[in-house]
C-alpha cells in the first residue's frame, strides 16, 4: 500500500511539474504596432483580427502617432514599452515607419532581448537599414509595380501618367525604384510621365491639406490634358480616397491601383460601402466592382486581389507563433514563410530584395500579386456573383 501511495505521489508531482511547465510555455504574447485608422485602417484592423484569432491573452497592440515623422521618439518608446513585457516573445510592426530600426536596436541592446523575434512590414527606412535590425522584413514589391502598373496603363491606352508624391517618400529606395521603372516603361509605351509634388500629410498642415490638394489638382490635370486618357497614382495611403473620388466620375481619369494595393484601400469610404476589412476578398471585389460600375468606372480602376498589408501582419503573427512554439526553428526561414503566403494567397510571388548595387538581403522579402480587372467581378464575369 505504501509503495502504491509513493507511486501515486510521484505521479502527482510529475503531473504538477508538467502542468506548470505547460502553463509557462503557453504564457506567451506577441505585440503588434500599427498606425491609427486614419493613417492605415487595414493594418489596424489586421491587429484587431489577430486578437480575435489568438485571444487577448496572447496578442497586445498599440499604435504609433499619425505624425510619426516628427514624433519618432514616441514610436521608439512604444516599441520599447511593448518589448519590456517579459511574456512578449515577438513584435510585428506594420507599417514599420521611421523609428522602427532605432526601436528594434533598443530592444536588443538596452533590454537585452536577443530572444525576441522582430518582424517589420511595409518599412519606410532603407532596406539595408531595417534589414540589419529586424529578423524578417516584408513589403509589397514596389519596384516591380513599375512594370505591372504601366502594363495596366498600356492595356487601357493611357496617354498621360500623373505621379503624386513628396520629398520624404521620394527619398525611400523602393519608391524611387518603382518611380524610375515607371518613367522607363512610360517612355517605352509612349506615355507622358508627369511628376507632381503634393503636400506631405505628416507636415504641419496635416492630411486634410494633402487630400484637398488632390481633389483640386486632378481636375486641373484633366483640363490640361483634355481629350486624353490620364492615369493617376499617389504614393501615400491617406490620399487614396481623395484620388479615387476625383477620378470616379471623370470620364478620362484612370486609377491603376492604390499605393498599398488591396480591395479595401480607400474603396469602402470612397464608394460608401460597408465592407468587412480583411473578410471575404472576392465578395469585397464584387461589391467594389458593382459600385464602380454605377459610375461607369469598372474599366478605369484596378487593384490587387488581396490586402498585402493585412496579410503581412497575419502571416507575421502566424510565423511568430510557430517560432515561439518551436515549430519553426529558424528566425528567417524562407520555405516556411512562403508556405504561409501560398496557403493565404496562392500564386503570390515572394522574393528576396536585391538593391541597385546588386546586394541581396536574405531576410527582406517582396510580395507581388497580379492586378485585377473589375469587369471579372461583375455578373457574368469569371469571378462575378452567382446568378
């Protein structure tokens, strides 16, 4: 009897130790830092979706300031505060605005968190800079969009291409690479390329001044190039609804894609649609196509079939969970990352970024999707609603 009791006691002790170990193992958190709804609703909603998927016990979130360029120290301090929680094992930041690199460095050096996985999405610091601080960097393939955007324009018979940006963006390596390729392809297609400097939405006048500029300048450009097909593009997220609105009912105004191509980027507010951001992408594209058709604009607008910014956060979190649980053993595992992307967006092209000097960054990944034809999402189209 004593022997049996001893065995039971040992078993109970082992069970207690195992339970404690499991509880400790399951006591992990992932921190997500995004912009606010006004600067990047998709990223904000993706963080909310991560909470719904993994639970508040595992996901914590915060936002960086709208005027992140002038409040960089706030962004840095928020990153450090998130990483100060010992249960936080990974940080996913998207967009990785200026301050991301400095914040990641502080996490490593001042907090000593060498164990932490750091993932940056849609970075606004030079590729080599952010790649030196993050374990994984992910970005829509902006450079290659210089091909895909102009291919769409050629298909539409565009004669003039208006590119809105501002000095801060035109100092970013990938935006410049896309711009240069747009210039090159426009020349090859016989399309006149027009560069217009818009107010920076992070400047003192704020986003509203940038939006108003777009609303006023698009009609000016259409008047200047009267009778010609004119495509418009802007590098800034907050300016997309204004650009879409300005193009919507203008017969010769074309909109090849948002800066962060997605079914949800600007379209819901522009078209008065109540779409679940990050929900059923096909249903969202069908709703957008129907609303565009009411303005005879389905053949003048395009985007990508899935929201890349949201997908970056979703996959970043999934990758981090796998890493925390030991299912992914490398901080930077291309095979695992690509598997996650193909499961979410079949056919997505994932590649390492190679800069102008020919240096390939093995932890910096670009994502490229094919543009959509909204006519395909109308009744009778290949992806249209069932009759």
